[in-house]
C-alpha cells in the first residue's frame, strides 16, 4: 500500500476548487463579456484609484493601532500566572463566537449621533461627538474585529521567549529600552509578522465594516468587488480585475514583510 | 524576574476588555428590550426569545448554518486527516508545492476566495445545469475548512515516531488496522483541534457563504446581513445571546475540567515524591 496516494483525492479537489477558480478570475480579468481579450478592465480601474488608496490607508492605520495595543497586552499577559493567562486568552477568543456582523452592527448603536456613547457623554456633561460614517468609525470597527488576531500570535511567541536571555541582557548593562529594542522586539518579530498578515488582509478586503460603520460613504475595495458581483454595478470582469490586482498587491506586501522578518532574525543570530 | 505588572498595565488590559465586550454587552441587553429600538431602553421583556422560535426565516437560517457547519467540519476532518497522512509520506519535492496551494484559501482574502468560487460555480452550472444553493455552499465550506485540518494534523504526524506504524504491521496488523489503532490515537489531539477550528470558521463565515449560496439558501450570517440594510430585529439579538451563552458555558466547563485535572496531577506528583 503506497500511503502517499491517500493525498490524491484532495489534490484533485484542490485543482478544481482552489486552482481553477483563481485561473477563472485571471481569465475574467483579461476578457470582455463576449469573451474577447482586453486590458480595458485594468484601465477602467484607474477611476477607482481613490478606493485603492483609502483601503490600503485604513488597513495600514488599523494594523498599526492593533500592534500598538496588541503588543503591550501580549507582553503584560505573558508575565501573569498560567491560569490567569489561560482565562484571559479564552476571553480574547470568546467574542469571535458572537456573529461578527452583529458585533459590528452593535457598534452602530454605540457610535450613532444619538447613540449610547453620545448619551453617556451628554450625561456626564460633555458635548456630543460625531463619529459614525467617518473613517474613524471604520478604523474602530477594523481594530475591534481584528485585534485578537494580533494579540494571539504575538502572545504565543513572547510566552516562549527564554527569560534568561532578557536577564542576561539586563546583567550586561542594557537599560529597558535597549533590552526591548535589541532582545525582546527582534525575538517577538515572527509573532508581529503573522499578526500583521492576519489583520491587514481581512482589513484591506472587508466590505461589511465599511458598509455598516462608514455608511456607504467610505467605499473600500471589498465594497467595489462586491458591487461588481452581487450588487448594482454587475460586472464580474471588472470585479475580477480588481480582485486580481488586490491579490497581487497584498502578496507582494506580505513577501516584503516576510523578507524583512527573515533579515531581522538573522541579524539576531549574528 | 517575574515582576507583577504595574497598576497601569492592569488598567490598560481592563480598558481593552471594555472595548472588546461593550458591543456584546449592548447586544445582550437589547435582546431584553421591550421596544424595537437599539439605543432606547423601554423596559424588560422575554418576548423576543418567545417569538424567535416561531420565526421560520430565522429558524431556517439557523438550521442551514448548523447543517452546513457540521457536515463541512466532519467531511473536512476525515478528508484532511487522510490527506495529511498521505502528504507526510510524499517526498519534499511534491509536498511543499502542494502545501503552498493548500495554504491559498487560508492566506487569501475571504472575498477573493468567495468571488472565485462564485465564478467557478456559475461557470460549471451553465454546463452541468445546476444553480447556486445548498450544494455549492457546502462545497465552498468544505474547501476552506480542509486546509485548517491539514495544518493542525500535519505537525502531530511529524511528532509521531515513524517506527510505530512499522512495528504494528510487523506484529501482524494490516495497514488499516495499524492506522486505526496506532496512528489515529497518536494524532487525535491534532484531529480534534482541526475539527474545532473548521467548525468555528464555518459557523462564523459570512463572506464566502454570501457569494456561493445563491439567493434561495440563507445562513444566519446572511440573514443578519440582509437585515442590517433595514433594521435588525431584537430576535436576532436573542438568538445570538443564546448561542453566545452556550459557547460560554461550554468553554467554562472545559476550562474548569482542565484546571481540575491539572490540580489532580500535581497532587499525585506530590504524593509520589513524598513516598
């Protein structure tokens, strides 16, 4: 019995349901509705440069905020007792079990002009603030939904770092900034990088968050693609071209980030 | 060096938890609200919970969601485990590219997976005369579930001693008996973990379902999405609260059991040392 042939059925499955669909996206991106070759889908995309810009900008901001919040949280958590750590990790995962559309919708109730946040502010004598349907609201939604995906990978790397390395650095005279910059940060970089991947990709391609919290005024790449396939502007050829370009840009971005990570790791070893 | 974190650190963590749980708290509270409003509190009621069970569109969506998540997770677990065993016996030259392709649905943006499958189903459907529906929804879920099972089973196979399978077969087991009695128990934690991840991904999925289910079949997420365009009924808050509470109870039970087992193991260890 040749055990390796057990993988054959799934290889066939992948060929049909993973590889073929992506080839179809490429074919659609380069053709018109009657099937002839065209580059028009890509030149039409130029009208939407601002959407590309906004998507990458908001996803970038959200990813940075997730790192700035997630890293300290993961670090503080890694210093607590084992039972406390397990309970907190569970609490970070728990919200994911509530439907994410509903959680995002719930932010509408909080951020609306007559929503709970403004009522609270008025109650304690402060003026109302207007957040809903702005980029700030979309960023809040992104950070809220994807923060656990930043905390968990960073935590799982930090918790495995050998404490004696940090003690050694301190014994050798490193102040806390130097210890962080030269020891802790480089060693936790793999966690940060996988966190970036897990936050940036869903953030750049979301269409639900921007629709609910951006009120349709903050159109993102996801909205644009959704409109071409199921929405008002039905044009799967243009939609495929946008999806293809987004996929390529994200892949290049991830490749660079990973390279950067490899370089850092080697630097630590040297 | 185990220094307890400062008060500042604790406050920071508490604030983050406030941020993560505020919307959930709001959602649960307003499932008991008399009026349909989602910001104005008008009094306590259980009505939404009662009405929930007679709302056929929500109940159908719940059944579809549970059916697709359970079937997809089970199929993905079986196929993923068998595939992982096969892949582990392949030469590196074949294995690495296959694992890279296996990673595509995990790494790719959900919307890209969704629209690409949508194109495929529409394309195949025009030849084979089928429409988008439960079948295509299920295939899509199985497709994005399997990679997670493989990723969680593979490391367990690598940790296992290769000689165990050979030894079992030398002692007279057929390959299948050895697989069932030696390999499966060894890699069981990976299989269970993979199944849980697959089920979680399926039950929470919206984007891929949205593009592959067509217009006649609806999952709970899709039901909620179409409601967000108008107004969400507090019935949805009610069903989400029920699902959330059941998961919470399950997690607490698992956690308490784990802690108890650990405490017992420590106790036993201490007794053995004292002897």
